[in-house]
């Protein structure tokens, strides 16, 4: 098994755990259940944040692996012989990390990773083909941002998202809405939103590393 497959399997293992927790949360939430609706909404937000954090870490690690191992990438094309075995990995990280890492960091959103892959890797790299549900990935990011950033911009983007297709929430459904409530109480492709969001990340990881 190669480095990319190990990264994929590690990510999918974490995602499967989160999917299992989500299913338990769904089955045990509500009146007279272990978790109240308010409990499940808060926990759902944490599950989505965890999944997204691991997704971006997966993208970062995958790009580092490719830069360190692809012969026609910028690193190996410029340096033919390294003095020590792990040098390509360390140099790959130095090239891709923020210059002031770890105090400052590069954003590892998919589009940013794709743009950097276009710069550092040869044509036809794994990030060049469109993801199967790329637009929906952006929708998950907007949900995540509304949890992670207490800004008007992030919240207004989330409100616009849920009012537009495919969700089409009406004015009466917007009252008291939180991201967690949206994740647990509304559907996306016949599943609750959180379940479908996690399934989408699973599908995209398998697309990047078949």
C-alpha cells in the first residue's frame, strides 16, 4: 500500500467513526431520549467541524506526498539527489507550508489545494479532475464557516445557502435556526444534512485516491 492509500484509509477510518456517532445521535435524540434536540444540535456542529478539519488535513498531507514523490513535480525536477532519505518530505512541507509555520498557516480548502497543485505538480495530477460533488463541497464549507466564524459574513452566507435550492427553507423555518439544527432537522438527498455531508466527504476522498 502506498502513502496516498494510507492517508485515504486513515481519513476514511475517522470519517466512519464520525458517521457511526452521527447515526447514534440521530437515533437517540428527541423527547424522552438520551439527548435533547438542543444537545443533538450542538453535538452535530462539533461532528461537522471535526470532519472538515480532518478533510483539510487529508488534502494537505496528500499534496505534500505528491510533491515529495512525483518525479515531474517542481521539487524532484529541481533536485535529483538528496543527501538524506527524508529530505524530499521535509522540503515538500517547507515549500507548501506558510513561511511562518506553525504560528501562521495556509488555508487548505480544496480550491486552494488545486491551485497550488497546478503550480507545483505536472498536468494531470490527482487534483485536476473535478470532484464528483464539488459545488456541494462548497456548501459544506459554508456550513462549517458559520460554526467556526462568528462573523456576519459567515452567518449571512449560511442563511443564503439554506434559503436557496436544494434546501429552500421558508421564513417560518428560519426562526431560531442554528447550523446544528439545520444539520439534524433537515434533509439533503434523502438523508439528514449531516449524514449526507459526511458521505460526500467519503466519496470525494475515494475519488482523489481510488
